[in-house]
């Protein structure tokens, strides 16, 4: 059987129609199959597999090999949940979860999507937002396309970091209703030094949920070369979703005893077992190896102090206009992130 992006095990009807429509919206190839032989033939090679509730029990009985990106879909969520563990599958109930079809198809199973790098502060004031902004600005140099997403409800707006508070464009209050597949947002967002910004706005607090965060990240991944997220250190639903969807997570940690202990707690609270550490300002006698051992994660970069950075941030100057030593270290980190390897 020819490889397809989406294999749908469902007979004609609403479930099959919903999945095929979502795949078409993402410009993915899809095939609907109605028997287990056809499903087995395409099981290994399909980008993602969707199984309707009326076929789930039979698919479990076939004992197909375990594979990622399997989804159970349909109206009977109770029945779907019963078969989710044997298949290692996620459950999407219809019609309520129809928006999530576009979200999951816009995830890692879709080809040509930009990486999402989340930058988390291991403690307050260690420069996580500055690092996030610097990586985005560096990725946007030349002909690059980068986006910077603010997921910190109480951070004051990351547009301030780049001096873009007066730049016109949509911010989160205009985007909180987004669901499923969202088109190209670049014409509507503030842009600074080539970086598309999705920032909080000053004013009344907003209720930012998982669905709009997933939808916006999906849109940005289709239109940019790199998406950088600043989730803050809160445990909001949107922040958790941004971390779940990140393809790489960097935890910025200061090299002192209390700061390392704080970073360890952030890693535990957010369940960041696959994250990597970026070390700032190690105290005398504390090495990168000691920090890695204490937190239980590898140190992938060490960033120098640069006294110009805080002053530049206070004046609303983008990171690339100050801090050359810091920039050089960040360029090495960016190359590692974009290359996907260990450097």
C-alpha cells in the first residue's frame, strides 16, 4: 500500500468525514479503509492512524505492533477510552473534539513544520525571556522567519522586551478564540527585526486555554523556520500546552546552590524530564557537570554575563542591538537547536 500521511479506519459517516476534512485542511494525503487487512497493510508506514469507535475492539484483537501517533475517534468516548491503553492511543471524542483533529494533524506527524523551542526559567530573573527573544531574533536574521510566543499571563508582555509595545498588530486577546486549523497569521502580528510576535497585552487578565495555544503554535510552525515560546514559570493550561507541544525545552539555570535547587523543582513541577539546561553565571567552585548532576539534565550551553543586556532590556532595545559576547554564545546554541543534534 502506498504511504499516506493519514490512515483512517472508519466506515462512511460522520467520523470518517471529520478526519478526512481535517487532513485536507492540513494539505495531507489521507486514505479511508474499512477492513483490518487494509489497515494492517498501511499500519507501519502511515504518518498517523485514526480508528473509529466501532472498529476499535477488532483492531485491538488483531494485535498490531505498537506505533506512535494512533488516535481513537468517535462519539462513544467511554468505549474509546477502554481501548486506548492496549493501542497506546489518544482519544478524541466527536463532535466536541473536532477542533483537536486539526491540532494533532498539525503536530509532529505533519511534514515541513518548524521546531518549537520553549525557554523556561529555572528561577526568577535568570534571563529566560531574554534568551527566548535572542534566539528568535538570531533565527530571523538574513532571510529567516521566526516567531516569538508569550505564554506567561503575568509577564507583562514580551513585546516590551523587543520595544514593540507601540507596534500595531494582534495580541493574545484577539486570538483566544482560535481552534483547530488556523491560517497564516504573519500579516496580522506585530513584527520586530523580522520576528513575528504573539504577546500578552496590558489590561484585564485573559483566560488563555489549551486549544488556542495549540492552534496558534500550529499556524506559526507552518509559516516560520523557528518558533520560540516563553511559557513563564506558571502552571497555567496554556503554558502546559506550549511545553507539551515543544520539540525542544531549554531550562535556564543560574549556577548557585539555591538557583540550582529552584531549577530542580521547576523541572519536577513541569515534568520536564527531556529538557536541557542552559547555564548562566556559575558561582565559583560550581561547574556545569555539578549543575547537570544536581538537576538530572544535561547542560547544553553556558552563557556569559553581559552587563549591557539588562540596560538594553529596560530601554526596550531588541537583544541583537546589545551584548555581543552573549550573542556569540546564543548563536552556538541556536545552531545546536536548529541542527537537532548534540553539537
